[in-house]
């Protein structure tokens, strides 16, 4: 979906058929560095560093004994995601 937004498309996110969010592209120059920092200070976002922690690949994988993540992905795909 993000590649479609990068291409200029607007995405409406729904939950059980009800719209809950809109993802829209930000035009070049629309937001400056200070605006990003302000959002971070407000706790609304976190600026990425572009790096993963050193031991990221060694971290244990989350457990999902009921396969709820797999079931959620399958359900979304069946809904047309």
C-alpha cells in the first residue's frame, strides 16, 4: 500500500467496512524538518534512524500459538487487501 501512496494514490483504511483512516502522500517540501521534530516532541511519531539494533537478527521471534496473526492476514486477503 505504501508504494501506491508514494505513487500519488490516496488510500482509505477500513475496519469491517467502515473507514477509519486515510493515508495520503506528502508533497515534496510540504513539511520541513522542524515540523517533523515537533510531531516527534508531541509523541505523535518517532523519526527513524535508518538502522536496526545490532542484535536485531538474534532477537527471539514473537510467539503466536493460536496463529492469530496468520488468521488475520488470511482474513484481510479474503476481504481484498
